[in-house]
């Protein structure tokens, strides 16, 4: 994690707002205003990479399927190995069957 912690009051407010969004349409409206197309596409790509890593796909297959660089794949893989966020989200998405 970066030297400056993300755990602070301003981030809490943003996350509380995100948690208050009630529909996919509200999420689209908010994130299209909050993020550039490139930023949102990068987040989508990283989550897709996490899912493919979770399925046991190789870096080369993932890169070919998603266009992600090996550096991005390695970073996501590190987060899957040592973090909690991707694993939690992937587990929940399996319950949603998405």
C-alpha cells in the first residue's frame, strides 16, 4: 500500500456514498462522472484479471484475453495472494452467479 494511508475520513465519505447507490444505473451515473473512461476501464480490466487468475489461467492467456500487461496481472495476482478485497468480491460474485 502507498505510504499515505487510504483509510481516512474523506475516503470513508466516498465509500459511504458508493454504498448508498441503489442500482446499476446509479452506479453508471456516479462512476461515469467520477472516473475517466480509461480509469473505469482499468478497474474493470483488473477485476476481470482477478477472476481469470482465480480460475487458474496463466499470465499469457490472461494477457491475450484481456489485453492487460504482465505487470498489471502480477499486481493483481499479488493482491489475490496477500490481500483480501479481490477474494471477497470474487466469492460474492460467485454467489450472485455473475
